[in-house]
C-alpha cells in the first residue's frame, strides 16, 4: 500500500515537478486554504528548503513564486555522489572514453533483464508503458504517465538519480532511450525533453503505430 504524502511532502514534490509556483498555484493542487499553504511555505523557507522571489505582473500586484533550494533538491533521490564521479573520471583518464561507454552498456543489459521481469512482450503497448512508469517510479525517477490519445502515449520523469553523471556523459541518456525501446518493443520512442539538457523533466513520447524492434541488448 502506498504511503499517503503529507501536505509538506506534496508541496515539495509539486515544486520539484513544476519548478516554481505561487501560493494560488499550490492551492489548486492541494485541498487546503491559502492561509494553510502560506504557513507551510513559511516553515519550509525557514528550513531553507525553498526560496521565494517577487515577480512583477503586467497588471495587478506582483506575485511571489516559490522554488526548491539546493537543500530542497537534495531531499529527492540521487544515488550517485561525488565519489562516483571521481571514479568515472579516473576510469576515463586511465582506460579512455570507450571504457565509460562500456560501463553504461553493461548497466543497460542488466536493467533490461530486470525490467523484462515486469514488462511483458505480449501486453498492449499502453500497459507496457504504464508498467515502465511504475518501475521507474519505484526507482526514484518521479515518473508520471501523462496522456494517451489515438496516436501516442507520453510519460515524464521529474527526477534523475544519475543527473550529475548525465550532465557530463551522453551515454546514460542514450542507453536509457535504447532500454525503453527494447522493453516496450518499439522503435517509436522519442525523448522530447531532458533534465540533463536543462528541461523540467525527461519526457518521452511513444507512438502507437509502432514498428516492432528487435532487442539488441
């Protein structure tokens, strides 16, 4: 059974996903009054987990927007710390960039075996995408199935546990995209937004009229 989030946790997650929100913007997502929202924000700001800035509007009063501080960002899963980056730098210096690529390719193969136990080839594409989103959510990616229409499905990941690595190396993002194509059984998977490239999320679009792909892992 999934643990129900507290209001505090909900505010932090909303700011993680939306990057910045006003009091009224937060209230739209929370079943509490604006006064209650403000009380939580005052406490979170006092703990230096969020910061605020006043933005002038074309008409009317300025609006205060809230966003996560570095301390607030650190509340979300990041499974690789500074020492991991140091090890990767050492490997690259001593063995060359191909060694780094091979590490991520090996990880991709390992992840495929793990995901294949949860995502079944015989299922409908929409069911496979939803299963993938669930697996990613459990792994700390803050994944969310977003929409489905006659032509495509989409989902977003608002957190990346290896974003520090992806900021330096292209291979992790390349391997993730290839992994998703293989576990979903289609070449028609496109990343349209990426956290490592300054996006608000890693967003993927999967076309329904898809070509079946052969696993190359």
